[in-house]
């Protein structure tokens, strides 16, 4: 839900193409969010975790440790 862009860019680069940024481009979202901020945060973390597991499988152990540490940090705020 959140990492489709980075995932697509990663796969495009893998095939030898280049990614360009156009600051004048606009994306219009037709529908508003239907999930609460808590659910969106949960989806964001799940999406990030899936992205790293897919593209950096050797990083899985360290990413899990990072998520645990970050979760503790956020919950203490």
C-alpha cells in the first residue's frame, strides 16, 4: 500500500533502465483515506517490512531488530 513506488523503481533499475524525477508531475487521489491513522501506520510498517524482505533478504535479521527497537522508541513517546 505504501511501497509500490520504491518496489517498481527497484525492479526497473534491475532491468538496466533509469528513473527520472519530474517535479511538475501531479498525482490526484480521488478517494479520501478510509482507514484510521493507526491502521495506516500499521499498513506502512507491514509494507516496509515486505519490501525489505523481498529485495534485501540478507537484511531480514537486522531489520527485525530495528523494528523492535523503533517500536519501543515510539511506544515510549
